[in-house]
């Protein structure tokens, strides 16, 4: 498939998706969301790829859903149409790790897209916000649900009700982003983190992702039980044998994803 709204590259074991509608600050329209879904699924099914990075431009990761596209929607357009469901949750179905590398604006659906990734690395110029209230609507892709889990109810309410933006420093303090890097180092840093992840055992990476995500869906005791079973099952992999043997032999492990 030819892409027009995103750029797709591979860097050894890392798949890189760059949102690319610069004139609209990467506003997330139907076409972009279609292409994003196709690219994500292609990386998911590509045996060479072990980690995915989604990024935007220096000015904007994404300034939200495309306001021009939805401005005249009726309730029925919104409720029955597939714009609203188009690949917005696809990213949650990807079992390989997905890193959001965010510079500039991550607003509305852009902030929600970043939060759907497994973690966010922010450039020092990043700005996060849920400004939908200013448009007479509210976050529709998980903003009111994922923000409180990520940064507390108080800050989530503040951001969603006042539409104020959070800069990178505050986002890191609040736990929304895992690290901040200088804007011109963002991609390098994100690709390096992705390459580190991609050097590990893919089945184990997938188990870790599944287990951490389970923490948001279940009780502590059920979550620990789930983790314990995955821990047990890791002993059925060749990679666990190789990882522990390599440690004892003081060498770098060679994982085979088996
Ligand atoms: N949609 C469409 N076009 C946009 C968007 C957007 N979200 N954001 C920016 N643009 C366009 C502008 O219209 C402008 O186009 P043009 O040059 O043709 O006039 C171009 O991008 C550049 O934008 P600005 O001139 O405004 O640039 P500034 O640097 O002055 O301002 C801002 C940058 C602050 C980011 C500003 O553009 C802005 O406030 N944008 C809107 C942010 C916003 O409100 N986002 C939330 C959108 S609603 C949403 O995301 C709901 C998600 C629900 C998902 C539901 C799934 C189920």
C-alpha cells in the first residue's frame, strides 16, 4: 500500500512510523488513521520487527483528530460512522512494544494516541493537552480514562476541564512520559531505546507488555497471579535457557525468539 499521510521505514529490528501531514500539524484524519492501522499490522506480522516507534514532526506529534473533517458531524454520523472507530484502538491490539516519540504538540487525539503507546519519550519542547472542551466536546479516544491512570485524577481533571497544556517537564514529573531528551536527539534516543528492546527475546518482551498492561485491567492479586504464570512459562523458552547460561558464562546472550 502506498502511504500519503505517514512515512514507514525499518531500522534493522525496529519499525518506524512518522506521522506526516505537516500542513495540518499531523491532524488525525481518516486516511492517516487507515494508513496507521495498516502499517502497525504489517509490522506486527513482520517477523524481523521487534519494536515499533511512532513519531511526528518537531512541531507536532499530532494536534488531534481532524477538526475540519468532523466539524459538521451529526450524532448519527459520529455514532454510526466508522471515523470514530477507525483504528483508534488498533494500537492496543499490537503485541510488540510501541514507543511514542513526541516532539511539539500532542493534543486531543494526538495525546490519546501517544498514551495508547507503551511508553512516551518526550522532546524538551513537547506539549500535551486535551483541549476538546474548547471545541464543545470531550476526549473520545481514552483521554478521560488513560490520563487519570497516568497522572492522577487531579491533573487529569485540570487538563480536561481547563484545556491547559502540560509541558515536557511537568509531564515527566507527573509520570506521563518516561524520559525527556533534547528535541534534536528525540528520534535517535527513541530508536536506541527501541533497538535495546529489540535485542531481547521477542516472546519475553511480549509477555512483559501483556503483564504490565494487565495491571490496568485487574486486581493486584489476579495481576500477580497472571504475572506468575507468564514467569513460569518463560522457563519453557529456549531464550530463558540462553539468557541465564550467557549470564553465567559472562557473555552476551544470543536470543532466537524461541
Ligand atoms: N484538525 C485540523 N486541522 C488542524 C488541527 C486539527 N486538530 N490542528 C491544527 N490544524 C491546522 C490549522 O487549521 C492550520 O491549518 P491552516 O494553515 O490551513 O489554517 C495548521 O494546522 C497550523 O495550525 P495553526 O495555524 O493553528 O498553528 P499554531 O502554531 O498557531 O497553533 C495549535 C498550533 C495550538 C496546535 C493549534 O493548531 C490548535 O489549537 N490546534 C487544535 C488542537 C485541538 O483542539 N485538538 C483537539 C482536536 S479534537 C480531538 O482530537 C478529539 C479526539 C477524539 C478521537 C475520537 C476517536 C474515537
